[in-house]
C-alpha cells in the first residue's frame, strides 16, 4: 500500500497559530513539499526558499542558488523527503520563504501512514489565513491584521488585501484548490511533452 508522510506546518512568530496538516507520498521530494506548502498557504511561489535542519544547515533549496561559501545548495527537486526523514530519526525541519519578508515555518513529521489509495498530496486540516504575499514580514502582517479587522486605513491597504482576513480559512475550498493546481501542473507537463494538444 502507498505510504505517506503526515506533516504539520506552522508559521513561526505569530499567535494564534497559523498552520496546515499535509500528506505527501514518502517518495516525494522537498520541492514537492515546497509546492504543497505554497498552494495550501495561498502563496504564489514568487521567491526563493530553503529547507534547513535544526542546526541551520541547508537540506535543500532552489537549483542553481549558492550558499555563502559559493557552493550550490542541494537541489530540492532531487532531494527526497525520505533521505532526511528516514526511519524516524529526523522529525523536524525549517522552511524559509521570501528572504525579504523572511517567513519561517516549522515542519514537523507527525507520523508515517499507509493508505489504500494513491494521491500526490492531500490537505488534512489547518487554521487561519497565512499572511498575504509580499506584505512586509511580521510588521507588515500585523498592519494587515489591523486594517482587515476594521482599523483605520490611510494607505489603501484594504483594497490591496482584496478580502483577505486573518481568520479566513476554508478547508474544503483549499483542498479543492490544491487538487486543481495538481491537475493544472500535470496538464502543463504533458503539453510540454507534446502529449496534450494546446488550448485553442
């Protein structure tokens, strides 16, 4: 039967907690985890990212990017989750996204499960809305919360937020969006291989 890692992903530095729980196949890569996080957080995958261990050593990152020693980071598309989370020895890592806004997410491996069905990823649970992309890190997030909660808006931030609210999270809608994103990526990949006719 297919085996899955169950991860809980929580944004650091914000209370009440903002989190998601995801299932990914044990054969998945760190890039697959990155994409699942982006889609479940309603982020746009518009910035660099890194996965770090608890000693702040790089596990995986964007292909072609180099560390402070001029050495390339391990390519997240090639590093399997099972290489790090092997046999339960490692259960925690850190995900850094958008080095300007400096979002830091703690990723905890809750368990490994076997299920009869196969899927590429599944959103199990979560709470609260992740910060809007490019909002300016924690200080910007706090300003977004203030304005979205009815505070005075002197800079037109409410219009930019476009309905975002810190407590807004619809589990079923987000699950659906993750499934749609998987199908869209599959269509693009098949189109690039010439197996699907282009849209007219």
